[in-house]
């Protein structure tokens, strides 16, 4: 376990919805729901919701910056919220649901300010970005029933996230808009067929099914890291197979009822590209899952080329002492 720890604090509206995007990602050691920004000591949920304490609902994240840089945390934060809303988030109204980045040192402040400026200059939103960047204040953990709510009350959590409008907003505003004609120019015919037409390449006749080199596999369109050679195994199926993704944040898993079967499809979260399927017949000692992917949906980057390609932060994958 690493001794390289930092704290990040974000307010993004209802804290139930702000845990899952960070939890169980590489380099994340702990995510706690709580209250911060106000003057009342040890506030209760009811007090904070009354909008009389000055506190906002927030999450405090303990992370290893050598694995999960603060820049990535800030980027993830933006992708969960409507940064143009000064009066709350989605169906949750009032000052306790306002958004903010609470920085813990000067480096975090500069990163947050630069990220906010980039978002403003991107033109993604027609309204001003109103999320504040503030010095961190005392953080008070919320009551136990509010911790890990997405796990404890998963059904209600899904209904709430959808019903509040947050889920639809994220899909509309944060998924990369990619024109089909541009992708046809960028991708090879098989890459386009697999990613855009839900195709499947031929087993044993694809680029990576028997690749044994060390390195990472990234999304062919977005470049997001999907899988590592450390988790690759020979499933005998003729497609590259992995026991787990490097960062589950970058994929979505959906029910697939095509071809008269019920399967779990794996898609890229940010580009909605089809990647493959996940099955429950993987190695039991590694969790029992088999992520069966199409080579055409990925690009392999050898370990010794990762730094040159801008993936040096993922070299920890090949250091056994840092692997979690």
C-alpha cells in the first residue's frame, strides 16, 4: 500500500451521486460523503438541508497522485455536474447543493483554476461557469447511512440519479460528439464496423488475441486507457481477454439481447463505441470475469513507449509494489 497520499474535496450537489464516479478507481484510497464550507460544527443532514449552516454536501477523496493525478480528479468532477447552475444541482435546490472545488494547497488551486478556465474557453456551455474554487475548510463526515449510498441502496440510487436529471445531463453534455463521417475517415473499415455498428471481428484472426507483450490497450477513438497486459489471459476464445479494466470509469456495461442471447455489452463511456462483452467464466482467482474485447476497438501501446505517448502515469501498473 502506498504512503503517497493527498486529499481532494469536491461539492457537486447531492453527495450520493458524487461517490460512485471516484470510488474503486485506480489510486483512490477512500471516498467519504460529508459537509464543508460552513461555520456550524458537526452539522447533521437535516441542518445542512435547511440551508442555514453555510455548508454544502461534498465528498472528500484520499488518493495517490502518482496513480491518479489531481488533474484527472478535477476532470472527473466537471463531468458529473452542471457548472452553470448557481442555485443547486438538477432537482436539488438551495445553497447546500451548490458546486465548488475546495483546494488543499497552492498546486491544487492552480490546477483547478486552469481547468475552469479551459472549460470556459471551450465554449461547451453557453452560460457562465459559476462553480467556485475555494480554500478547504473543516470537513465533517456525514452520517453512516449516507456513506457509499450507491452500494447500500443501489436500486433507489439509480432511480434517483435518473429522476433528478443528472444522468441525462451527463449523457447530453459530457459524451464526446463524434460525426460518423469523420470516424469513417479516421478508422479502418473493421474498426468502424466494430465500434459504430456493433460488429464482431473474426476469432483468431485479429491483431491482439495472441499478443503477449507488456503494455496497455487504449480506446481506438478517445485514447482512454482500457486494459493492461497484466490482466490479459488466454481464454481460448480467439479474442483478447482480460480479467478487469484498468479504470472502470471509462466503460459502460449494458444488457445486450441481440442474436437471441442475454449478454453484458461493454461500451466506451465517453464515445459510446462498442468494445466487446463481459462474461462470468473468467479465472476464479482473479474475480471470475472475462472481458472479451475486439482488437479493432483498441490500440496497443508497448510499455517502453507509454511515456513517449503521454501515458507515463500508468507505468505504475508494471510496478508490483504499487498495484492495488
